[in-house]
């Protein structure tokens, strides 16, 4: 309970110092520059602020407002404070607040930092595309790959979407090519390959269906055409035992830009 | 900055077919050469400062191009000068929020974007950029070039007569590329800053009344 109490005290400090000035800010148009300075403008700035590294302009604004931001507060300020789970009246608040509080304490006590070039930073890009000229959407998963010690590139890791869920599961019917097929010149094959929803069941036991290969094929054949990338969400698993989701919270207030919209405990260790 | 200027005449001969390249695909030969050459941290800091100047230069050109009170000759010149700042093939992707809340995106070659900016159907256009720009750290890519992103905010107002008929605030993410280019006069290769693709997104108004 103490942890929870501490969290709320800290949270309200955030609300007072960083967040709830919104109403007056919005009425003053020329304060937009100030909001822009507070805004977490890029994912790299998110990582910098998480790692307690501020750019000169942000430091200047903090100095001007006599705000000394401890690392703990800096991390709290990276959460999406508009998340309904931060509303005390919400019945689920206590659970999430405790989780956030534990996470922040863990990061401070164990001096946890995010490595900008980590392969445990996954970007999920939502894609708008056309499949045979009909609109479809799916998600392309990307991650950073170290080409050399000081060189990076982003690579496509996987792809997710209804479009790629082509096979059904069915344990009630056993599908196979019988042992006698060879003697019949595999004439069963024609029938098997018409069983379009279960084609994978006729393959060897170590076969793994690869949606990514399918996407590449469809694009290569001109069947699938990517139109635009609608939004990007980052899943950061670079902090042992934790998974954070970071999204661009596009709004005109200090607590905006790339912020933590979800937090999970995991068993993964980078 | 002298350190940055590298005399490598022999390399000049090896750099060929540049025009056929894009930002996502370069010849292996060129990539191999560039990966061998690295900028020092001090050089990178200098380039970071220069990036701010380049971005300022670009935003000034945007203001001039859009300003219908400026003579057309000056606006045309600004358009031409603005294009010189960009890497070949750079695009501007604009996303706007529709009345139903959905987001519409459209990408145009930079040339087309600037030409359209000049011909907007308003009697007067006011464009203002905030004084501050956020520039991320440079990271070396597999092609040996250095990449960063600068974020700026633009306020746009379109007038019909004395009345504002359209206004928006957009966040512009400008890709920054440090590439090695040849100076044919001095037979030298030196690192130079280019602007790359730009992602412009309308900033969403708060739900707070």
C-alpha cells in the first residue's frame, strides 16, 4: 500500500508541475513553443529522457520554470497521463499504478537504461495496402540490426494481419497423402491441393508457414501494394523483466508525443 | 572542420553511377568506401549545429515560397534554393486529420510539394516556424552515411481577403543525411548535410476545453 501511496504522491506532483497547466497553455497560443519543448518529439528523445538525458532547450525551459526533474519524475512524465488507468476513480487504477510504481522504482534502483541500438526495440508499423486493388491493412514488425559496432539499419522481422492467416486448424479430420500415393503417380495431390484452407497439413513435419515470405511474394507479383504507413508503435523489451509500449500521443499539451501507453511484466531477459 | 575535408582523389574515380542510387539502395562499392571512413564525435557535433542552420535555411525558404506578398521572382528563387538542400528523390508525406477523425496521408516529390505551396488558393498565406528544433543524434547507416532527424513545428494560416479561412499546426520530421560529396573544382571529397524525406503531420488539438 505504501508503494501505491508513494506513486500517487509522485503522480500528483507530475500533474501539478508538468501536466495540468494545459488549460492555461491552450488559451495562450504563443505557449505552443513551450509545449513543443516538453513534447517527446522523437522516439530517440523518448530514450534520451528515459536515460535522464535532456536536450539544451528542454533544460532551459526546466531552469526557467525552476523545475528540478529527478530521474524518477522524468520517467513518470514519459507515461501517457491521459490513460484512464491513471484516473483514481477507475477501479483498475490501483493495479496499474502499482505496476508503474514498481517499474519506475526498479529502473531507478537498478540503474536501468535503454540502449538506443538495442535489437529489443521492436517497431510495429500499421500499413494500408491494396490486395488486388481492394484495401487491406496489416502490421509490419521491424527491428534494428547492428551491421557493425557503430552502424545500424532497420530490418523487417515479421508481418501480422488477417490477410496472412490463410490456414485453418482442424483436429477432427486427418489430412495426408497415403503411403501408396507414389505408385499412383501422386494423383491424390490434385485433390489435396484443392483443400485450400488446410494445405499446410500436407507438408513435412518441420514446415513453418512464413507470413513474411508470403508478403514478399505478393508484393513481388504486384498483387499486394503498400500505400502508406499509418502509424507506428514501439515495443521495448530492453529492460529485463519489463515490456513497454510507446506510441505517439498527438495532442496539444505538455504530456504529449512518444509516451508509454502500456506496461507489462515479462519473463524475457535481453 | 578541416579534419572533415578529406583529400581522396583516388576515391573520386571509384564513385560512379551516383544518379542511379536511392537512399535505400546504394552501390556496394560506394558503401564499402564510405563505411571505412568515420566522422569523429567532435565532427558530428559540428554537423549537428550545421543541421540547425540547414533546417533554418529550409524553413526560411518555405516562408518565402508561401508568402504571396513577395515578388514571384524571389519566391521562384527560394523554391530553387530550397530544392538544392535536398537529397535527390526526397518526398514530402503529409498527413491530415479528416472530420471523422481518420488520418489521410499523401506523399509527393519535394519539387511538387514546393510548387503546390507556391500556388495555394489563398489571397494571403502566413507561415511561421517555432524558433526551436529538436535534432536527434546521428547514427551511421550500412551505406556509411550518417542519419538523423530534425523536428520542427509550423503554423500555417490561409486567408481570403482579411479572413483566415484555413489554419493548422503541423509537426515536420525532417530526415538529415550527412553524405560525402565531390567538389570537382578542388578535386576533393567532403562531408555535406542534405535534407531527406519529410513527414508532416497535423498536430491534434487537445480534448481539454
